[in-house]
C-alpha cells in the first residue's frame, strides 16, 4: 500500500510529535508512510465558518496532493470528517449551484480512502494489539467528529484496552462535547469554558493520570482548562500512547 500521512494544520503547527508518533507506530506495524510536502489545510476552518467557496481551492489541493495514494491516514477525527463527510457535500452544492460535476469528480477519489488513525489500524490493518506499553491510568474522550461523523465507536477503546500496562477507566459524560468546536470557542468563550470545565471535572473524577483523545484541537482546549484549574491530569493524543513501547517509551 502507498500510505500518506495527512498531519493537519493544528498538529503541524503545535503538535508535530503526534505526527512522529503515527509514523513510528505504523512503521512498527510494517507500513511505509509518505509525508507529501505539498499538503496544506483541508479547508475545515473556512467551511465551518461559512466560507464554503473559499474552502474549495483547499479541497482541490488536498485531492491533488493525496490522490495517488492507496490510503490517507490522519490523527484527527475532525479533519478526517471534513474529507469524508463534507467534501461530498461541497461537490453536491457546487452541482446545485449550476457549476457542474467538476468539483465532485475531483474530490470523490480521496473520500473513501481517508482514514482516521484508529479506523486505519482496526479496519484496514486488522489489528487492535499494536505492541504498545503505557503504564498509566487513562480515560478516553470521544471527540464529536470522531463520535458522530466518523462513528469510530469502540475502535479507540479496543486499541487502548490492548495496551500493556494501561488501565482504562470510563469517562462520565463521555459523549458530551468538550466545548472547543473551532471558532465556537472564540465566538462563545464563556459557554466553551464552562463545557471544558465540566469535561475536566469528569476526567478528574476518574482518578486517571491521562486524558486521551484522537483530536489535538480538543486536547488543546482541555489541556488549557486543566492547566488553569491546576489538576493532576495531562492530555495525550492516542497516537502517542499507541506508539509507546517498553523499549522506546513515549514521553
């Protein structure tokens, strides 16, 4: 398989270690991963803020850069959902506006082969035990896009449950939004902060050392909240947990 890593803007700018963790993990499983240097934003911020037409060139760019690969793997449920759920809508809207089928035809090839990391591991590689070791008490937050758009279901739990040394504890109110929501946090800061505080209190109640998720954008929001509240829980992306081994523990 020709597999490409779609790192996403947030990870590239703020959490490059997550990308390195994905590469380490997949290499351990025998997958050669390419990192196309031409990749840019997928267009999600523009689309979600109402600038659909401005998102179209970015979507075309995504299709151009990643079109030649057999699988596109991303450590982001929200960006994965942008490609899988919203790229088809962009094509349909362009058609409805009388602009023909060109956009839909351009985007269609990349939609079915874009996978969030846990989907790729479980559904494509067929593994749940990735040989990881992570001796910590962990609780998992299923982010909105992963839960509702990609329907990741129990895939992350199956992967975490197979990690040696890891104690997985259920998060109360797990399916409730953390309050980030991209520009929602900017436009509705008080509501966003209150939702984040609720999520953090629930995480603290589990006694976990680590709050895990598949989206660093949500973990950024929750990490800031945990820092302000000075609680003894830290945010860690699931890729970094799965990349950790006894011989090479992830920091």
